C-alpha cells in the first residue's frame, strides 16, 4: 500500500492515476444516478467518462505546467490568464464533440443547448473543470507533502541513529587497560580469584561490543553491567573503597539507552575515587518517580577540588548529553551538583 501511494516508479504512478480516474468517474456517475436522472446508466457513464477526460487533461496541464512554470515562479498574472484560456479552450473543444457537460446532466433545466457559441455553456463547463482541477491539486500536493514528510522523518531518524552510534563508539578505553593490568597482577597473587573476575571482565566486554550497539537495552542488563564493572574496579582499591548500590522497584521489561548508567558510574571512579587517596565512597541508586526512571550517583570528592574541573570537562558526560538530547528531547533531565566534599548526579528519563 505504501509503494502504491508514494512510490515514484512509473508502474505505481500510472496505477495511481488510473485508479483516481476510475474513482472520479464512478463517484460522479453515482451522483447523476442518485439524482434520478432519466439518462440510462450506460449513457451516464459515457457522459461522465467524456467529461473526465477533459477534466483530467485540464488538471494535468495545470499541475505539471502552469503551477511549476508560472505560479511557483511568481508569474501569477500570466499563470492565471493561461489557466483561464486553457480552460475556455478545452471547454470549447469539449462542446464541439458533445453537447452534454456534467452540469447540464446534473441540472438540465438550468442550461439551454444552443451549441458551440453558447458562452454560458463554456463558462459553466470551465467552472466544472476548475472544480475537478482543485480537487486533483489538493490530492496531488497532499500526497507529495505526506511523502516528503515521511522521507524527512526517515532521514532524521537515520541521522539520529548515526549520531547515536558515533557517540556510543567513543568509549574511553582506560577502564579496559587498567583492568587488564590489574588482572595480570592479581593472577600472580591469587589465580583462583582471577578466574572469577575474568568471567566478569568477559561479560563487560560482550556488553560493550554487542549490546551497546543497540538503541535500547533492558535496565536490569545495564545494572548487571554496573555490578561487574564495580567488582573489577575494586581491584584497584581493595578494602578502602566503599560502594553501595540500591535498586527500588521492579524494572523487568523496562528499557534504557545502553551505557548511560555505565558512563555516570564510570565518572564516579575516574573523576572522584581515583583522585582520592583516602577512603573513597560511591553510592548508586535506581528508583521510579512519577513516570520517570531516576538514576543517581554520588561519590566522595578529594580535598584538592580538582575533580570538579575534570568531571565537568569529561568527554563521556558531553557525549551523554548529546545522546540524551537525540533520544529523549525534553523528556529527561540531568542534574550535576558539585559540593565541597562530594559530587551528586541525578538522571531522570521518561519511562
């Protein structure tokens, strides 16, 4: 159906025009028949068919010649004059071949049949044809508008997807390098523990290379990613790092763009805990609030205060803003609070 209505291929265009022609003949023949015309049904069809040929001819000349060559080029006076002259000319030719016009068939009591030079006949027939031309133009340009709007929306969606893919691909590899180094060091000290962490590392890599390429992923999968990621990051900190993860509510079947939660959690480590030589802490919360999914991160801030500068300038957060704008428009909020001794980030997205 979509191809029949919008395709520019010759066979579909021809089929559309033939279908519209037949539909027009049928509708106006039905109007004459329902008015109780004394003309036989076969004669009604012949009359309407003959009129339709001239109507459609007038419409094609108007749509494909007068409008693009005169009206759209601001030659309104010339276009209007040519439109009227062509209408009068076609009406005259029509009356040479047949005394029956649509209006005379519809309301014969108001028309006097006196032949070709009857000016009233010509004007009435031109009016009838202009009416059909107006309908034809409305249908044609409405169809073109819908088609152009459909193409525009498809291009916008493809552009958004391309930008989203690009932003997702800009993954900071420092986590991968650090984890590999830490796993190597741990393998020398505790091979048994290394095996368990390698499985977590494998899960993280699979998520990054496969699921992160999707437009949306399950929230529970994103939270599993955070759990594996945090366990790997703890290799660097040992017991001095305290991490709390709280999830309130059932998020089964609910979706979120991939790596969104991950980026915020990663920034807690990269621009907070990694710069804190004391006992850093991180709190991560996920909950529902009035139709929104709310994800918050909070982490300790080193006393020198340099983390705030790095946090605000991080490419990950800049990319996150761009992705959220593409995917959610105004249906999200991202709030960052830079306190004296902590960072707080709140992300709210429409469920």
